[in-house]
């Protein structure tokens, strides 16, 4: 799939031919997603993003081809096509919306009462920009990326996951006290996911999709040469429910996650004091 992406960068018309209604001169068009991040595989889709002041409509897109789909997503407009056996996912973001997202992450103040200002789709949008590569208007796109405070993104994710940590731990403890060990078991697994998502965010791994948790930990371990986090994650996540040992497992998860969370809170406090 990477070979096809490289071909696109050499020949942007491969993409542009499918979006003739877009004002090319005044738009930013780039490739992002798992392929660009290094998590893709031979069957991965190619994710194309278009930032423009004009939103396309179903009338703009010729849907006579059954291999095309156009729909309004939760946060953006999406147009899917299959061309020469490869699926392309075109996602359209309005430039005003993008500026709002950019200003939101740039102006976050971690020293005040923290409130969530970005939804999951907006976090994902910002993260994908970190690995994106433009196919046109390269200078403009490069300057645009420089205006985004990606450092704030990793702290934002760490804080929001820390907030989720408290709620999940409370649920877990309630289930445990009630001897609902099945619920407590799965809340413990969720606590592990939340803890590692926050930890990874502080290390710059800001992909919000849980399915890439393994790959993010793997990459961090390979980059740092330290496989302790990776090994512990695999140990905790690979544990099966066993009535004879479930209480021991839950206590181990809570103890380990709380230790990691303390370190996360110390890093956040250091950031706030800067």
C-alpha cells in the first residue's frame, strides 16, 4: 500500500480526478491515517483529507457508480470510493471548523479548571495531521502545521484520560465491594487501557483509537529500548477470567495502574507549573 501512496505523491491527479468540484488552489489536500502512521497493512484504505471553505454535497458527487458512498459523518463529510481495487476514504473538513479546532487546542490552559473542549473526532483529526503529507500546496500546508500546538494535544489526552481513570476506578471499586467480580474484572481491563493511553500520550503517541494501543506500545518500546510497559500490558490484557484468581488479578491491575497514574499526575503538575 505504501507503494501506491508514494505513487500518489508523484502523481496527485490520481486523487484529484475524483474531486473535480474542489477548489484546488484554495484547499489543502493530504494523505493521513494508519498507512502514513506506519500502522497500515496491505488491505488498508487510503485516507484522503480535504480542508476547504466549501462543503461538497451529494449533487457534487456522481454516485451512479455503485462503488461510491457519500454520507455525513459525526464530525465531517465522508466520500468513499473503490478505484482499481483500492478503497479511498475522502474526508472533508470545513476550514472554519478546522480553525476552531486549532484554536481550541492552542488555547487550552491546563492551569485552570480543565474542561473537555474537543470531541473524539476532533482529537483524531489533529493526531492524523501529525503524520500527514500534502499532495498539493505543500508550502501552505507546511505553514498550517506550524500553527498547531501538538504538544498541547498530548497533555490534553493525558488529562482527559486521567479524568476517565477516576470514574472507571470508582466503578470498579463499587463492583468489587458488591462482589460483582465479573463487572470488576472488565472494568479493570478498561482501567489498564485508560492508564496506558494517558501514558502513551505523554510520550507523544496521541492516536486516540484503542485498537492501536498494542502498536503504540510496541513502537514506544522499540524507540526507547525499554519493554517493561509493553510486557506488563500484555500480561494484564492476556489474563482470562478465573473465579479462583479474579480478585488477585483485579487488585494487581488497580495497584499497577495507580502507580502509573501517580507518575502521570506528577508530569501534568510539572507542566502546569511551567
